[in-house]
C-alpha cells in the first residue's frame, strides 16, 4: 500500500517533465523558424544590394566611355603660331570629325571651293549638274556637265567616267528618271574620301553639293546648330 503513493508521484513527475520538454521543443522550433525567416530576408536584401552595385558599375563604365570619347588636345610645349582669321579649328567626338549643317569642300581635279549641304537624311550624295552630255571614251561611258550655280563665280565644266545609273523619282510627276552617277574625291577639313554623286539640277537649291550618309558614315557626326566649322580650302596657282 505504501508503494502506490510513490508510484503515483513518480508518474506525475514524469508527466510534468514530458510536458516541459514538449514546451521547450515547441519554443525551439519557433525560434528556428524565426531565424530562417530573418536569414531569407537578409539574403533578399543582399541580392538587391548586389543588383544595385552592378547597375552603378555599369553606369560608371558608360560614363567612362563617354569621357574617353571626348578628345582634349594636349597643351603644346611651344607657343602656337598665329592663325589667319579665316582658319577654323576642327574638333572631334571620339575618332569622328564634327561637322556643321553646311561646310566648304574641294572636289577632285577642281581648283574651286564649293559650299556643301551636310544632310544625314539623304542616303546618297548629289552634285549640281546642267547641260549633261553622255559620251564614250576608250570604250567606257563618260559624262560631261556644267556646275553652274549662283554661289560660283563662273561656270565649271566637268568630265568624269560614269560608274552607274541611279533611278530618281520626280516628286512632282512620280516619274522615274535615270541619272548618271560619278565618283569623286572629296576633301573636307581633315577628311579626304571618295564618294559617289548622283548628277541632278540643284540650281534652285542653296548649295551645289550635297553630302549624304554614304560619305558621312563612320567618319563624322553632324551638329546642325553650326555652319562652316572647317577651314575653306585654298589652292595654289
């Protein structure tokens, strides 16, 4: 009979210990779950910070590229010689020459300077030509034309071989007109490039020469707020 109270007490103590263990176990699980949530939040913040750093790094690299593209002339060790007032200093953006919407140019075999419209909207270049006569020379097609224009002091007769023909649609009649195309060396400031010209009557336009994207591509950019940024060509007698 004396053993019964002892056994009851032992069972009671065992039940209390088991309940206490269960409570501690639940608390531990709750704490672990909270720690896991905090770790997930920290990982998300780290990923967001990493993306921001990558974005800022890319932005800095782009800024450095823009800075590198701006060519700043180094100061000369000697005092530069005085330049004539008619000389215009050219400037560049990266490796490209910056041009205005109009420039002075010289053309192959010509001892005159011509005013040229710089037009990025035109795919090809064109040259003022009137009195066009096509003929044959040494078995090849040639063309003779007059560069008469109000900006020129006198009529200029030019003869060049024909490289191809271009089809031009007349805006007034929608008719297709075939025009001869010639190739000529163009000098504009520091630029010296050959380009093709479609021969067309430009007497009613302000400039006898138009330079389009075929000439400008990869070598220049255009600042339409400026004109005649390059020096006017001069010719020896």
